[in-house]
């Protein structure tokens, strides 16, 4: 069975990468950085230690102390190596984090329930943009809708080719009303999520999510619902829209590169499968297949470049293309 590269009626388009230069932290000894990749295990450990200190300074009067702490800790080699390898460079990443913290206002929509969560989400998601720094950004909604690098999920779902579930955002007032009625009648039937704004994804991401979905289904108890995906590719335009609504939508983002997804976690507690799914995700991170960010209700994941070819081949083999 051959799978179309885009939805019927769409015209191909291309994403455009930002041409803004990155400011980088110069090496202390004046030498150019070597070709080796940053140590991600050391980075995650250093971030975890930093989060403990940020949590201890969470009260409002500690703003200056937090800034001093971050200025010192972000320069530690394990953290600086990753930030310096992002498109923004060390200086840009540091300034963005400080600005995010200064603007932070807790709200029910945001996955960052406190400042510690905000710092965790921002720093761990920098691995995504470091990995895919040369990948073009989907700047507009139109680019996501028409890119030939993305595949329409609905076409695959109708043919039983997906091992995970999702729901789309209602496009009309009537649709939103019907969704609200269903939630009142059956509040726990589905995760409490807005749904996908774009039902399109890279082929490699589909193969990854299918593989994860099959693994989860095999390990979970009978009656556990399939893996539920809450977000996939997004445009930078939509990312800023989410920010205006109060969501912790980081910029730049792996979602806007097409290499990230969010999967529901909290909903699976009622099926006794939340910790199982978390362990499966962390095991894949441990072997270097994905990056994982705990965002509370949903967890964010990003495919590693080293796994791209394997999952592209898996997609082609599974779909017969």
C-alpha cells in the first residue's frame, strides 16, 4: 500500500529556516570547539541539580538571587556545552530563559506550574533544538498544511495504520459545544486536551509513535487505551499563538521543526499504566533514541537524529513505500 505524502488537495510548500546569526559562548582557552557532541547524561544531571536550587529560591523576593544562580550555573561546562550548540548560542539561550522567568505567570493552561517547571521544560527542550539546529522551521500554518515532509494522519488512521490515538481540535463553535457536552457526560473517556491543531507529522515520527504504541499495548494490562498523542508538528505562528494564550510554548521548539510530539501521561493513572508509560519513554531516552521532557499531564519527546534513518526505513517498510 502506498501512502500519499500530503492530504488530498494540498499544494506542496517548503519551510524556511531563520537566518538570524547565533551568538555563542567563546571557549575559555580560545580554541574552536571540537566535533564531539555534548554529554547529555551530564547535562541532564546538571539540570536536575540546578532545579533543586531554583526551587529553593522560588519566592518572589529571590529574583536577584535566582538570576545570579542561573548566571553561574549555566556557565558550567556540562550545561554551557548544550546551550552553546543551540541555534541561539549560549548568550541567546541564557537571555531567553531569564526573560521567560521574568515574564512567568502561573495559570491553569500552562504545563509550567511553577518556576522550577518552567526552567526544567526550557533547559531540557534545548536538546531538541541542538539536535535539529539545521532543520528548517515551519514558520506559518500554511507551511505545515502543505509541506511534503509531513503526512496526513487521518488518511493513515482510516486505514488502520496507526498504533496510537489522537483527536483534532474542533474547528467550529458547534464542534466545541459538542466536545464540551461529551466531556460533561463522560469526563474521563478521553484525556482533557484541546487536541491536534495540525494532524500532520513527519514519517519518522509516525514510525516512532507506532513503535511506542505497540510496545505500550504489549506491556499494559488488558483494557488499557492505546497511546494518546496530544501534539505533533506546529508552526512558529501557532507556537506564538499558544504563548499568547498562556501555554508554556518554548521558542525555538522541536515541534516547529517537526521532530517533536507530546503524549498523554496523567490520564493513564486511572488504568494503572502511567508509570509504565513513563518508564518506556525513559528507557528509550537512556539508549539515545529520544529526548524526554516531563511536562506534567503530557510528556514531550523528540526523535534523536541518530535514530532518524532507522525510523524512516521502518515507516517505508510498514507502509509499503
